[in-house]
C-alpha cells in the first residue's frame, strides 16, 4: 500500500492503480492479521551465552565446537550426579523435585507467550495462568493422595471431608478462574486473550498432566521411575556423542537376550529411542515457530529445564499406559478400603453376593457355610 501511494505522488499522470483489498475488520475492531503482525513485531526471547566465567576462561583456547562439547559434558555429569542424589534421598524428595521441574517448565513456556504478546498488556494473563496451575495441581495431587493414602485420609475428619468433596472443590476453583478470565476480556484484544487462554491450557495438558503421570509411575515402584528416565538420558547422550564424532556413519544394531524385568526394558528402551525423540522434535518445532534457541538459560550449554524434559514427559505417559495395560492388576487392598467405607447394609449385601458366588464355584462347602 505504501509503495502504491508513493507511485501516485511521484507520477501524478500515471494511470490509476487498482487498490489492494483492505483486510477484513472484525466486530471487536481487530483485523484478521493484527495478531500475527504484532506477534512478529514483538521482541522475541534470545539465548545469551550463559556459560560460567570459570569455564569460559578454562576453555578459552578451544574452538566453539569443542568448547560446547566440554560445557555440555561437565553439566551433564553434574546433572547425572544430582539424579543419583535425589534417588538416594527417596520417593518424597523425588516427588518434590518433579513438582519443582513441573513449575519451572510451566514458567518457561508461559514466559515465551508473555514475551511474544507483552505489547498488548493483557490484563491478568500471568496471574490467571498461575492460578490455573494451582487448580490443576490441587486436583491431581488430591486424587493421588486419596487413592494411595486412603486409610490415612479416613482417620482425620478434615481430610476425609476434603477427600469426599475433592472433585467438587476442584471444579469450583476452576470455575472461579474461568469467570475471572471472562471478566478480564478487553475490547480489541478478545482474540489474543483467547489465544493465551488456549496457550495456558495446552501448557497445563503437556506439562502438568504428564508430570502427574511421573508421580503415578513412582508409586508403582522406583524401578518404573528410574529405568524410563535413564533410557531417555542414555538415548540423548548417545545421540549427541555419535552425532558429534561420527556424523552420518551407519551403525549396526545388536539385540541380546533379556530376562524378567529386562523384557519390559525392551519396550521402554525401544520407545525411548524411536518415539521419545519426537517429544524433542515437537519442542524444536515450537521454538523455531517463535525464533528462539532454548526455552530458557537455566542450564549452561543445555538451555532451560523444559529443553531437558521434552522427551521425559512423553516417556512418562508411555510408561503409565504400559503399566496400566500390561503390569498392573486388580488391587485387593484398595477394594477392601472402599468396602470399609460403605454403609453396613451395603457391606452385608456384598458379603452375601460374594458368599453365594464362592459356593456356586465350589470354593465354599456347606460345612464352611454353617
């Protein structure tokens, strides 16, 4: 449009030029391309050199390629050492670490959205994002506590009441956030506000839901936490090392004989090596869409926490589905716990039904019945 206007000013005798069609203006005063144009114009997050000064001095004589190799290597060993330490500290510490990782990943993704659209000064965006994170965590962790610590919950009256009405309370909390979002809508920013509403909920789905599955896997046994994470770690390390040293050199696969749990490890390692990387590809596509190298600069040479856990979340979902499909069976203790919460007449009805069923199958005799 500006070029056409300049031509008209420079050459008054020039023939009239057909005018470009104006973009459609929506009822809220925002054109169809406003969101995209302003998003592109907004300053994007750039990845700065966050390498510690002591490493910069020690590796100053190396090329950037080998410098990156050593920085990544040193930080990788440090993270592996930290991984062993938290495993040694036990399940409760692991749950706290998973919660911290979840919060940091959520913050990194939400910050990207805020940086892209910050020029709009959308009201309550970050406040509502964190509020929804709190609501979803309350729901998931409440479900977990009720499921795995049922006996403890029933002993305390306040916990018993919270457990009984947990889903209603969770839904009420979400409705409060939903109403706050509707009240925060501002004319001319409707579309962007719904963009960010969807951004927040997709982030909750990707990060919070899958990190909750990590907790579920942990309750099934430490082995279901350690092995899947180790598979992804080893796959990432080997992929980087072979890519660094061998490039496109073809490799030969060997398959060895496995036993008991190692049979399950075949499925876990296969998923970690073939499907797990697609979590990383998804994250890479997301970062390219917003022209950023890393989600954050939390770990020198590695980027943000989300950069390290993009494959782990996908792996955790697979492990949870795998356990539910092939490992976990009916849990008698949970059935008994539920049975004990029933009214006396309901318990007698179940007892009579079960007794008749066992007699019909020949597992109880008449003498036993008497």
